[in-house]
């Protein structure tokens, strides 16, 4: 088990990484022509990269700190980085539910589902855009973000509490899920549109997803279901907006 000081150091490290990712994402999206780019696959990859690199760095630092303070016990088990057969079924259900909620939120605000083809597609996907349009949101983003948020961050937050009774243990988990979902939503707002209404919709949608995915991870003790949910959530959007 992590020492309290070791767990706190990990928490500080991942929160710093999250802050850097949010600031980098906001700086990138606030620029009219970031790095002189005017669109295309390269700009799309950079938009992802300025957020992903700090998150990946935070995970690596957390691994180093965890091994120093806790020794050899499996970090996969400690952070719930495991996968079970039923995670597939629960993940699909949560992903579909979250996407339905997202569509409902958009319909209530815009009278539209909010599902539109990405700008980078232009008149049709090139090979480079095919990669960024599919691999980035459906593979890389779910894997990296779920390991960071529902894996390292949520479990580390839960370690800060003093469970004691069963009720206290549940409360600690609930708080960890809620705080993680809030930070997850805020990151997506920072890296998303600067329009106020769009930001509010993004916040509401990603907060709901974060609560559902976090609740699933807490209930099962595994990140597998949340990962599947994230893949389904993003995959539905890609599937419904991809040009035929």
C-alpha cells in the first residue's frame, strides 16, 4: 500500500501534469493559426499532442514515484488497470448512455445532436486524416485518458481519504469519482471551443460521461469498463459523422 506521503506526491504530480495539459490546450485552441498552421492532419495531431504529452508525462512520473514509495507490488492492480469480460458489456452500455445524454444536451441547447463531421475531413479523408480521425479519438484518447483519469488520478484521490467504516469507504470513492469527473470535464473545456455556450455543453456532456465512467470503474475496481465506454462514446460520434 502507498504511504500517505508517497500517495500525495503522486497526486501533486498528476495534478501538475493536468494543469499543464489544460493550459497548453487552451493556448493552442485560442490561437487563430497555431504555429502558423491552417488546418489538416498535422494541426489536428498537434491539438491532441499538446494535451496528451503532459498527461503521458504525468503517468510516467506517477509510475516512478509509486515504485519508489511502495516497491514492487503491481501498479496494474493498485490503479485498477485491468480488464474483465463483463467490462465489455457494461462499457458498451455506459458509452451508449453517455452519448445519448450528450445528444440530449445538444438538442436542448442547439436543436441539434451536435454530431458534425470534423473540419479536417474537408472534401474527404486522405490517408493522414483517416489515421488522425479514427486512431486519435477512438484508440489513443480513450486509452491515455482512462489510464490517467479513472486509473491513476481517481485511485490516488481515493487514497487520500481515511476509509474506516464501510460508509466512509463509499463516501471516499464517491468523492474521488466526482472530483475526477470534474477535472476531466474542465480539461475538455480548456482544450475545446472558446465559445461560452459550446464550452458549457462540453462541460455538461463530459461531466456526465466522467461520472458514469468513474462510477463504473469504482464499482468494478477496474478501468476496463471505462475504457470500453470511452471507445464507444467517441466511436459512435466518429461513425455517425464520417463521410460515406
